C-alpha cells in the first residue's frame, strides 16, 4: 500500500492519487517527488559526484563486483520476488543489472537527489524512479524486496531508516543491505563521503534483528583485497596531510591494468561466496534479512 503524503491515508493503487483527499505528489525534473520537503544538498552526499560516478562505475572492479553479488543474492534468496525497490539507487547501475537479469520483476528505484536519477534514467529508462527520503518512505508492505546498497551509513538515524525499509516489505519478503565494514578503517575519506559510521558485523545484525528481520545470511566482501585496502587507507590517513582537499573518487581512480587484476581477484572471491560461505572480514558487509509474517 501507498501512504498519502497529505492526509496519511493508506491506499492500494498503481496511481499516485489519494482516494481520500485527492492529493497527488508533484513531479520535479520528470520524477515523482515523494520527499515532502526541500532537499538540502551536501548533508548526505554531494550531488555533483553523480556525474563522476556514472563515468567510473561501469569499469570499476568494486561496483561490478558488488552488482554481481547482489544479483546472485536475489537469485538465491528471492527468486519469486515480484516487486523490487532499490532505495538510494544513485546512477542506476544495480537497477539496470536487476532489470536485465530478472525481466519479470517489477523494479523501481529511488534517490534523494534528482541528479542521480537523471543518470539512472539513462541506464534503466523503463524503470519507475522516485525522488524519496529513506527516512520518509510512503509505503506499507508494498514490496517483496528492498535493496539499500551503501545507503544507511550516510544516515544519522539508521535505525529509523531500517524501520521504514522493513515496514515497506511484505511478510515473507526481505531486504538486502550493504555497508562499509570495520570502524578501524575509518579515515578522512569516510568523512568526505558523508559517512556517519562504518559497521561491525554484530552491529548491523543487531540493528536488522531489532526491526523484526531474520538474518538469513551475512558475509564480508572485498576480503581478498582487504590488505590492499588497509594500505590505501593508511596512506590516506598518514600521508595525505591536506584534509581540506579530498577526492571523493580517489579509491576508484586506479590504473586500468590494476583494475583488471583486482577484478580477477574479486572473481575468485565471488566463486568462494557462491558456495554459500560467509567470509569473516572485508571492506564491506552484505546482509540479507527476511521479514517473517
């Protein structure tokens, strides 16, 4: 069901017109706006960053690796999923992969910033896209699966965001969450990326279970490349003294040959994770939660 942003009436309809009050969300830049307020740039992301992300993502070992892990997780845990929403879809890389791999799914995406949605439209031009705040999701048991990929670490009240996500999922459906792992990896790069935290495994599991989700699977990834990530972070922490200047995409701008090597390493990691194994440490965490009815 949808929740009217004007009168809080709940209704089940494909159209965004409230049968209770007749209210209808506005459209901004061609996207339905569900934000119910003004978006303040820079509080959780820099909108200008989307252009660079769009340019780098297609070839980046990290984004390609994560996208494959997500599609494999959908296949493993949610093969009958009918309606899928990705919140914080950014430039739409995962949306386009989900659409390609699962053409029978009704896929939609949302982001707080229309700057990202414009690029997502290029990648997935037939997918419904919404401007939406993860802390104010106007849905109740609307989706079989919600994806929140590297989103909740940007949100101060991540428990509230998880509550909104869980409410939006139907019983028997679930969520797939990815977040940066290990607080000890924190550097100025996290601050400039507007991260509020890096997670421990126990913290993420506890926060998901507190919302009534049963954690069906949790694993680290970017495990085999963790030593290289640690060295990179140490360099950023101790040798990059100019903290007023920070390249948001610094860790993505690597030589193509090195990128190919890292992709090969990630392929080995994907084979390991494909066995159902859970890796104990890595640059990121992936967690699958089921909402039991």
